[in-house]
């Protein structure tokens, strides 16, 4: 625990249906996109064999959670009908549960109906909502009734509009105020365990993203673990004038900066490399004088 965490009393555990996840050591969430159009790995995991194989690989490499998403949220992505999202998730979660019944699973969705369905049918452990309950007004009450941890992300606009000239006067200050309001609503709805995601690349320019990364520790005043999702994103590959497939080194650099600035959960495509970053950072942080 850092001095900042002590000062602001950050909650460092979440209860996943009786299993406590402790963030005193940062944790890793592996990304499993079962979509045809995600920006990096779209179309790679659309059949049961590939889904189970990728899940097995991420768990063996050290992932604490697997985040399954059936709707791409990349800039400009087309909206996916709820029936299609449900169909994709049913196929994937059924296969994962059969092979890994004890795995902690998160579902990346902004729809209360999907959260309720996947929790009831497949026992998901976490809801990961890119809209913090804004795109579906029923989401907070649904999450409160389900009594599972809730990741709330900030997004300016929607995936279809978010990168059309996003503007802020003070991006960090505005996001802290946003989360303060959403946390109050979430707690009123009965949500006990909350994780905050600043939403890198969701309605932010590259400059906004780097400011948020530099000032990440300021979110600790809100008292909840911070998740960072920068894996292979455009703030890396466009800055370096490369492509997502060549952005692993840059991802690890930003992961290290995020950890140093208070991130407690990394949402990643490359689990092995992220686990190595966490291990080295933890040794560095705890080294005796």
C-alpha cells in the first residue's frame, strides 16, 4: 500500500461471489474479444476451440480475470443488437465454463439485460460497463441486485461519436467529478464493490490520455481500485507511428507508468508480459532501503 492509498483509504479487495480478490498486489485482466471487428484481434476468437485455447493460455500465463466482450467498442464501431450479443456470449461462456468452471469471468457489456443473463446462466464474477450505467438506465440497479463487482468506465459520447473532437477544460478534474457522481448513484443502487476505469481512448485525444496517465494517482481520492486499459491502443501506436501489432513494447512502458501511478488492475491483450511488468514493479516498490 502506498502513502497515497493510506491517505485516501482506497478499498483494496472486491468480493467475487465469496472469492476475495486482493489488489494490494496489482492484478491482470485478460481480454477475450469474441467480435469480428475489434481493433486488434477482431475475428481471432469466434469459435469454441479458439476461445477455449485463448482462455487456457491467458489463465496459464497468470490472468486473474478473463474479460469477455461480444460488442466492439472501438471508435466508430457499429452497434450490435442485443440478440447477437447474447448469442455470441452464450457460445463463448458455455465453452469457457465447461473447461474452466472456477475461472473468474467478467463480461464487457453496457446492457443490464446481458449482465443479468450472463450472471444467471454462467455465474460471471464482474460487470465491465464502458458507460458507467449511462447507456442503459437500468444497469446500476441490476448490478446492485446481482451483488457482483462493477467496473465503471468514463466515455465522452458513444463508440460511434466519442472521437469526434472530444473536449475538456481539465480532463482529470472533470473525470474525478464524473466518477464521484456515478459512485454515489452506484452505492445508492446497492453496488458494494466498484472499480474505476478512466477510459483511455474513449472520447479523449492522445494528449488527454497522457495527462490522465500522468495524473492517475489523483483518482485514489475516490477510494476505489483503478483499472487501466491501454493495451495496444492508438495512444501508443499512432504516437510511435506504427500499428497495433507492433505496440507491445509501448504497452509495457505505459503499464509500468500506470502501476507507478496507482493502477491496481491492468486490462491487457498480452498477459505474460503484463504479469512480468507487475512482478518487476512489485519487487521495485517493496525493495528494502
